[in-house]
C-alpha cells in the first residue's frame, strides 16, 4: 500500500529529523507506556486505554490536567501498519468500528519513518475531508500541538532510554 501525496488544500504536514533509529521511534509509537509519555502536550498527561497496533485495531487515549479526571482524547482505528515504517489511523471510525463525528475535526493521520543519515526522517501528514476542516485544525494550533508532541517524541527516542 502506498501513500498519497499531501494536498496542501486539505492536509497539514509536519516533518523533522529524529536522531534515533526508526525502530526506537516505532517503539515509542507502539508501546503504550512510552506513548503515554509524549502523546499529549505538556503539562497535560496522557493515558493509553487501548493500543491494538494492527489494521483495524483500536487506538484510544485519554488526557487530564494535573490531578483532574481523565477525559477522552483519541478514539479511532489503525488502517495501515507497516512495522518500523508507517502507521495510518483515523478518528472517523471509532475503536468499536462505529462511524464517528469527532470534535473538533475528523482526520486521518499518516506517520512515516524513513532512515536518515542522522537517524529517522519523521513525517506526519494529517488529512482532512475539506478545506474548512483543515483550516480549522490549523487555526486550533495544529503546528504548535503536533510540533510539541513530536519534540517530546524526539526527546524520548533520542534519550537512549528506548
């Protein structure tokens, strides 16, 4: 299965080099304990409720601030899983395989990991159904939010703890 090139009218893209192997970055994405350490922008905390990393498997996380109650964050399914190379998930179908209307935006995210002389080229393409959804996601702080969690992912993977 191949990726479709991003459409700037519909998609938001984030790319950076992570100074760690694709296998370390993959593990940070697929180990619930590691994912919980970087998936939500600090100072929020993440809890991984379900991480069934296979096509059709559920992806459910919750978040909280401080000692507050956990609230739903992500409820979707994995569509494509290519170990140490590519993950595609969506929130348009929930983890129970029911159609969903997630707030604030429906999306499909494609995460790719490519070998790079310094480690891994990490790329996230977040696809939207129409320009309005894409623009809303950008206005809500896509680059700040996804950028900060990507930095946290890089810090974890580059720490050598994985």
